[in-house]
C-alpha cells in the first residue's frame, strides 16, 4: 500500500515526529537548543510559521502554516531532521547515529474548530504523559505564548480535557 500525503498550498498542518526507537534525546536544554536552531535554519531558507508546538523527550507535536503558494512540508522536515542530526552530539547508544523515525504523522487542519482541538492537544500533551500537572510548567511548549496572548488561562488543562476521536494521534 502506498501512503499518500494531503498537500494543500498555504495549508495548515498538525505533525507528530517521534525519535528513533522513542529514545528520550529531547530532554535537556542542549538538545532543545539544537532543535530550535534546526527550525530557525530551515525557516530562513524555506519559510513557514509555527502556530503551536510542544517538545517532549521522545516526540514532538506542532502546527505549521505554509506560505500561500507552497505545500512542501516534507522537504522542510527532511532538512530539520538532517540539520539536527548533524549538530546533535548524542550519548553513545549503539543505534548508528539515528535520531528520528523515518516517517511522521501529518494531518491537514480543516477549520478553526479542528485547529483549536489540535492546539489543545499539543498544550495538554505534557500533562497527558505525566511530566507536569500544569501545562504552564512545561518549558518546551508554546503554551506560555498563548497565555500571554490571552488565549489560555495559566491554569488551563489542570482538569483533563476530552479530545475528539482521532485528534492528536501518536
């Protein structure tokens, strides 16, 4: 079976990327800095906007909006993953230097309600995985930007929210 991606020029997409064998390589400030620099480097060459993001030790979720005349997110992900791999100095673990699973999950955002459900999923993820009780306590997330913009209260997410079926597959 051949997998088909949904391409939409100027589209808004939700993504999930997972580390190779779910190794927790994204768990310290140094690796997060390398990842941030990978994003910055690629955005300079191939612009897109990051609408929401969370980085957990073994995976990340984000929402991107592509430029109006562009839908080439696969090249951007390849460049980000390659840049990270070339810059990141992992502890020796015998995996041959692999940092990422080959594939990733993507979902074309359909409307504002779909967008908000995925933003909620992203920001609730550190709570879901038991890393924090308050979304505002997770340092590797866009949650605080949403609080600063008045879109979330700082205490948002403390009581579990219910997400629709299929939102935020991992």
